[in-house]
C-alpha cells in the first residue's frame, strides 16, 4: 500500500501487509518513504501520458525485471540487457506499453521508449504493475518485436513500476530505497496474488 498526504504530493509512504491464517492483516514491510510522480497523483481512469502523475487505484504486481541478478523473488524475473526496452509510442498502438527484447533500433520512437539498461540503479530491481497493459494476446514479428492486436489506451501512458529510487520524484512510478526494494522483491509471491493499492490517505481511509 502506498499512501500520500494529498493529490499533489510527490512523496508518500509504502507499507506492505499480508493476510494471516486467521484472515487478519499483519504488517510485513514497515513504513518506508517513497517517491511518486512529479505531477502528484491522478485517478486511474483519467491519468494521461506526459503528466508525470502516479495513477491511483489497485494494481496487480505481475512480474519483475532488473539490471541486477534475480534477488530471490518468486515473481517471474528477467535480468535485462542493452537490447531490452519498454515501448509506449501513441503512434504505434500495437506496441504500446509492452516490454521488448528484440535487438532492433527504437530510434524512431524518440522519447516514447525506455531503454531499460540505461536507467542505471533505478532499474536494478523493478516490479511491473498492471496499469494500462494491453488485454489482447502478444505475438512477435519476424524481427522479434512484440505486438498485440488489442492495444492499451494510448492516451493513458505506460511503464508504471515499483522500482529503486534515484532520490527524487519519478515520471509516474513509485520508487523506494534500493535495500528496501530488494527485500520487497524477495517477499513478493504471485501465489499470494499481490497487489499495490495507491492513493491519498483520505481516499484509502474511506474504503
């Protein structure tokens, strides 16, 4: 769970809970400072690309990747290399908000692609959130580019992750200190259906 004092906040607090045998919730990750998007928070339904906002909602934690070796997570994990990218060019809906590992040039995508290796320590450990991912099946072209026939919403932005902090606000992701991120990755287990709830404290308290 990530809570923030207000919608315009660029910092918040991350805590993690796990349901015990008696269906009670127990704290497993203590209050941890987190950086949010430079634009604050925005409802998932109205969040837009390029606004620097962190979407508010409940998001499945699907898989992990990183520049560092697998920290011992139960999530599906890929150690990225210099070919790996995340594409979100609105002009190419079929590749919008998809991980890519084909050894091709993405130069034509301009600022609408993240070359994952180039993000340094920020991407040592990354958990992928199920925000605006495409619903349809993903196939590959002859060159290995991943595409889908049922694209995500090209207005809403993509590449929303939980990752290592660089010491300041993000472009929409949630970021925490490297040691804490590593321990979170070790704790995450897809068999327990992990989710990340994000929102202003007032909204979370009202649920």
